[in-house]
């Protein structure tokens, strides 16, 4: 399994990598490349997906290449011809657009996870039972959020601050990550004392800094329905179709809930 991470400002690098991906599959023996599954994964779902991929590879012996970034940047790469087989988005809108544009297999899209937003701090004492208090009482220099233009979790963060009537007041303190992983890094390193992150990041078993967090009530922002879709390049790809099926299985669903996500229909 190989993982690539992209920032929103690396458009040229994305195009270059897309060309490299295509060149590799042109140059390598067909049976080898045919087995590789290239998956675009929204940053918030990277850790659970890596765990799911490990399960999938143990049971099928198929190789999976993961490309991770903000939903908006991955969507742009797909529209511009990036050779991905599957797209795990942090929203439902962009996979739907890909279906409408004929860039994804009709009928393959479904909600694989229901995301949860959390206010998190590396300081175990900073966020109490109600994160609204932590935001209102101040005492911090920076608040990290993901870029709301490209990351659904960033858009949800803005909605929460506006609902609390804190957007204008806290705007000078906000620093934006290109995706939710960078936002989490800003907060984990102390560059921001507080950050709106995905709950899955705070619950990551590999996280050494437990910190403190408050799960934002879902009524304070729009639904974080995360959809997956089989892209046109994956329609005839046996490995891609096998991975899509595996994502619906019991083992994958257990991993998804372990990271704090809900499942459609819960």
C-alpha cells in the first residue's frame, strides 16, 4: 500500500503525478498494473481506510495505491483525468456530479460513512464537556479549520461558528489547513490551540496525543454524508469492484464505526 498526500496548492504536482501514474501503467506488464487499485480518499478517512485496505489486501492479495487530499482537490484531479478507480469523498455532492458528468459508474454511489465534527486540542484540559465554552472564553491565539472551499469539514466548521455567532469575532484567529489532516497537524503541534477536526482523528488508536475534544452536535452543521463512487476507469477493473464490495462488508463496517463514524441507516 502506498499513500500520497496533496495540498490544495499543489496543482502542478498533481498533474505531474497523474502523468507519472499513466506512464507507469503503460510501461509495466499488463497483468501487474491490472491488479493495482488506485483510490482517491478524502483526508478525514485516511486512517480508517488504510486499516480497511490492510484487511482487504490480506484477504485478496491485491495491491492498493492510496492518494489522499481534500475532497475538492481530489475531485478536480478526477475531472482532469487522474487515473483513479475509486473515489471516497467527504461529501455526497461531488460523487453525484461525477455521475452526472459520466465520469463515474451509474448506480455505484452510496454513503459509506456519516462523519462527525469535533473541536479538539492537544491540551487535555482545554476543551471541557461543552466546547462552546472553550470557544467563547477565549485564551487562545489560533483556531484551525480546514479550507471550507475544498473540505466539507471546513465548511461545517464555518457553519458552527456562524451558528454560535462567533465567526466575525474569531475570524482573525483562524488558520486554514488545505485539508483536515493538515488542520489536525496544526492543532497537534500547538500552532493552533484549538482545531475543528474529524472525530475519527481524535479517536485514531495510533494517536499518541489524546488531548481533549468535544463532539459537535450534528444539528449545528449540515450532514457530513460521505459517499464512495466507482469511477469510469474502475468499471472493468476486477480489483476495484472487489474493493467496493469489501467496503460494504462486516469487517470494513466495524472499522468505520470504531473511528467514530456512523453508518447510513443507523
